[in-house]
C-alpha cells in the first residue's frame, strides 16, 4: 500500500478514499453515505442492480436523517456509472427520478 505523503494513512484498493472518490459525483459526504449503506469500494458488486431510490431510503433510515432528493439522483448517477454507463452529472438523472415520483403520487383515475 502506498502512503499519501501528507498523512500516515495508507491508501490501497479497498480504501474508500481511493476508490469511491474515483466515481464522478462521489465526494466525501457521498462516500460517507455509501459507507453507511455497506458500500466500501467503487467496484463493489452490491451497486449493480441497485435502485437509487432504495439506496437513498436505506441511507436515510440507517442514519435517521432525511436527505435532499438530489442525493437520490446522485445515487442513481453512481449506480449507472458503476454498471458501465457513461459518466454523467447527477442532475442528468433528476427528470427520471421526478417522473417516478409523479407516477407514485398520481391519484387514481377511478376516484369519485
């Protein structure tokens, strides 16, 4: 393992500081959210097939803190990138996430 130079902390392939931060949009706060959810590496297979909505809900539940909806969009971007999609900003996923929200809250057309 290589040393970071300015600190004595070792950095290696399983260190979240060296792998999670290589994902576009994953800064220190997002890396922390992923760690809370049990995701500790960029190539962690647990990300594949996950849903940004569910990961957002789980992260909020585990911390007891309700996060902004943009965090859900961020998780969607990270999952897509990890699954081999192009690197995109988190806000590219906002319309899709908002459309899902609207579909979930749409009133029944059969209501009187």
